[in-house]
C-alpha cells in the first residue's frame, strides 16, 4: 500500500531503508537482520520520520508526538540526545547525512528511500517523497566506498589526543631542569626563557586538555561549538608544543625528532576534523 506523504502511515508494521528495517510493532531496529540496541524515544523519532520521508518534521511536532503537554522534561536536550543516539545507531552523521538531514532552525528530514510493509498486503512498497521529487542524494562514502567513521571511535581518538598532550605537559613540568639544559643547547644559552615559556603554556594547557577530555568522556553535545571558539588559541598552543620531540633528542635522535615534529604539526587539523565529525554544529 502506498501512502500519501502528508498522512502518517499508521498501518505500517515495518519500514525498510538501506540495510535497515524498523519493526514498529516490536519496537526494534534491525541491520541486515541483526537487532540494534536503540532506546524507545530515538526509535519513536525514527518512526515519525519514516511515516513522512522527505518532509521536514519540526522540533515542535516531535515534541507533541513524543512528549505530551503535561510532561515536564528538558525537551531540547532530550530531543538532541534522541537524534544523536539515532544517528549513532544508523552510523549516520549530521555533517554528511545518509538518512537524517538537519534543517537549521526548522527540524529534521529523512532523506533515504523508504519501503513500507503494511498490515494488509505485507508486501513492500516505496513511500513517495512529495517534498523532494528527486531521489535523495547519495552520501560521499556510498559513492566512493569510503567507510563512515563511527562516533564512538572518533571520540576515542579525540580522547587519546588529549592524553598525548597531557603527557607532554606533565613530563615537561616534572623535568624542568633537564628541559632547561636541552633548550640551552639549541638556543645559545636562552634555555631559561624557553623553559619559562614551556612552563606557562603547559600550565595553561593542562586545564584545557582536562576540559576537552571530560567533555568527550561524558559526550557533551556542545563540544563542537566550544572547540570551535577555542581553536585559534589552541592551534597556537599545539603548534608550539609540536617541537616537544626535540626534548627527547638524546634518546630518539635528531632525525626521528624532526619526523615526530612534522607529524605533530598536523595533529591540530586532524583534531578539528575529528571534532567536526563527532560534534557537528547544527
């Protein structure tokens, strides 16, 4: 049975899209037949979108469907959390969506083709997309065969970067005497001044790294916006500390110190990309 795009498909038992299937009666999301763990609210958000693919579903409409007027809840936070959990289950991304597209200040739209299996025929049929007559755009990773990074993995990588810099700061502060001696060799007797710079920047960097690490651990949804504001200052700090491998030149040699410094010069850009993939600005 084919339903109009403006009328919720109340008789639908299952929806198919890509390798996924949503079983409305059982309240389950399946990927290639394997059940995916998904809480009730994110699943209900998915069902609302599957009823009207291609249409922009406003945040207010989602609130009315999921949270009755007599329910006291932080709606914005709850909906953001539900959308993020749903995207994680679908391995989707707000910055490069395959399924859920964010419409700024308006709501969300399901952009992938959908097949519905209704209670009368039990046969799949495409749900028309009247709001977007052209086929939904394919994501870049579908075109080029590039795997989409999982948000949990990108969070782990971001956390490891913070731990790496924390290690630099703490090691430098714990060995100031040796740091000064090494700096003297490379700066014609100005090791004290360089050591002071290292001490001050390490003291500033430690709380920043702890803040970012805590935000990643607790999956703070505004991490992307916060990082975007602090990036210029953080970039200067990271580029300064990119020369830290030279503090180990006696152990790793001058060639490896140069190679490690070259790699560290690129880390701030990698970190920014990971943050954007994990916490896009919506």
